């Protein structure tokens, strides 16, 4: 028996990557994506980034194969990783469909119309952050918040001539506040469950650091406000002439928020919202639906069905003749998400291979062993979480893997589980939106129409949240130990 265990250990050692080998795939990924951005700019997400990820995956496969991993098991790891992202892919399809029918029905235009009447450029960014924070805290989902309220706020921003990158960052900052602090958030529940912390203890501790990060974000976005007056009267008149604006336009939004509060699955919630937008379009603007479908001799009810179907699949194209309104209302469709889905698939395949090869463990283990103080330990955890977000392209992996690897280290230092759960939750969830090929970063860019590299520098909440966790550890604030 002892001889068998020895042979197993030798075999395991033979398959273990060296530290240098573990670094190579990650370095290649960063180099290739950086080169893609340099050569193609924001258009890199339309293909070049995906090519870079495939090449980095092949490099990782070659290194793992040289170390004794069978090609079949690496293929299986990549496939299983992609399968884990199917939920996110279907949500992307649903969001594309929702944007298409909401553009067709006038829901997005109505959000912009009332926003132009109520909001001011002086405090727009700050207000956008606060609105999204309230909604996300209610529904527990950054994706739902960004895909509904966020799209409307981007339209308002466009018509106020605000900076789209700062607007996207304000929306994302508010959306991720709820995703870290709401009891309805799946990532918050995962952070508590993985670390063995009580959910409400976790939410209470995370809410403290997240609230401070939100206040900082709101203050900075207030400083970013655009001084001066803004006259939107001509745009309001053009919208009124092209669309019959009324509170009825918000019915699909109310349905989505209600279903999210009832905790229906995100895909179901968002796709029902998309269908509601199509039904609303048929009732409030049937002529617009018919014109979009094209008159081809079909019965009127079939033409209406065709028009909504086209908006779900390929998005809606507005033809009012007023360029700002047409630009605002021409968007969406499942097809609009295909480049993003391509990016997520290639990123998840890369993440599956490097996880199977033990790349993350090989890099992180020496860092854990070297961390002597509480500040160093939390700093190591924050770095490990961000690295996992970059390498595996999935926020849930960034919660589970580092939490599992650091659990013993935190326990040996005497910390209660909530210290680990708060550190993981306040880092993994917000920073996932800052990685262009992470499923979250790709989703935000596709939904809001702003490249991740463009909005990331302004995403105050997402940047400050992990820094606050580290600062609290350094000054020994809210770092309870077992009695």
C-alpha cells in the first residue's frame, strides 16, 4: 500500500508544472490581448481577442501535454468549462432580445424621454450610480440591472452628450453594489457558502466596505458632472412626434424587476421581459411593427408576429428620420451578442485548460506561504482572486478557487470565516467586470456598447472595493478572530 501511494505521488509530481511553466500561458494571454488592443483598439473584441485566447489556450495545452496530461483530459476540461458558461450565454441572448423589443416598443425611448426631463448633466453620473445601486440591491443582479436600467441610462447619456465611458462606469459601479450586498445575489450566497460563513454575517460585513466604496464612487462621479445648462427641448419634441410616450411604456421594466425580486432565473426573467416588450409594441405601435416587418401579403396578425420576431432575433431599426432618435432606437437582437458569446467561449476554454493543469495553484501557493501578516494574507488573497478572474474568465471560479485555497491559511491565523468571505466577495464580483474576456466584462461591454478598457479606469466602486478590504486588514479593522 505504501509503495502504491509513493508511485502515485511520483506520478503526481511528474505532472506538476514548474512556476515558470505556469506563468507562460498567462503571460502569453496578456501579451496577445495587449497586442490586439494596440493593433485593433476597441474592435479587438470582434475577433482578434478571440484569436489571441485560442492561441494562448493551445500554448497552455502544449505545456500541460509535455508534463504528462493527456490531450483527451485537457479537451474534456475545456469542454466542461465552456458548458459551465452556457447559463451566461443564454442570458446574453435574452438581453439582446430584450433590447430589440424594448427599442421597438418605445420602452428605451420612454426611459430616455423622462430621463431628459428629470436629470441634469450636473449630477447625471452620480444619479446613475445611485439609481443602479438601489435597483441592484432590490433584485440582487448586476446583469439584470445593467441590461434594463443601464441601457436606458446610456441612452440618456448619449442624448445629453455625456461621456459614454464614464456613464457605463457609473452604471456598473451602482449595479455591483447590489451584487455584493443583496441577499438575492447568487455571488454573495456563493461566497458565504464556499467559505462556511453565515450568509447574513457575510452580507453585514460586506455591506460596510461596499457602502464606503459606493459613497466614494458617488462623490467622484459628482465631481465628474458636466457644468452648465442643457436644453433638450428639441429632442423631446422629436421623441414625442415619433413615439407615443406614456407610463405604459414601463410595463416591461416593471415585469422584469418584479420577476427578479421573486427570484426567477435570470434567463427566464429577462426573456419574459423581451416578450413583454414585443407584446407592448403590438398594442401601442402596431403600424411601427408592420412597417418594420415589411408588407408582403401576409395577414396583419402574421405581419405583427413577424415584426416582433425580427426584433427578437436581429434587433430593431428605427426610421423616424431624426438621427438622434434613430440612433437611440436602432439596436438589440440576439444576433448582436454573437461576438461577445464567441469571446466568452474561447475565454472559458482557456480557463478550463489552465485550471486542469494546476496553473493557478502553482502560482498562488508560494504567495500564501510567504504571507506573514494579516495585511499580506489579504493582499495575497485579493491578488489571487483578480488573477483567477483574469485566467478563468469567470467570477464564480474567482470566488470558489481562491476561497478553497486560502481557507486553511485564514483558519490557521484564527480568523472567523466571514473575514475570508468578505475579502473574496468584495474582490471577485466587482473586478470581474474589469476583465474584457471575463464573462462579466464581456457582458457589460456588449450590453452598454462601451469597451471594457474604456470604462474600467472610471469604475470607481469596482476599483475601490478590493482596496478597502486590503486597507481594513492592514489597520486591523473588522478582522474578528475565533475565541
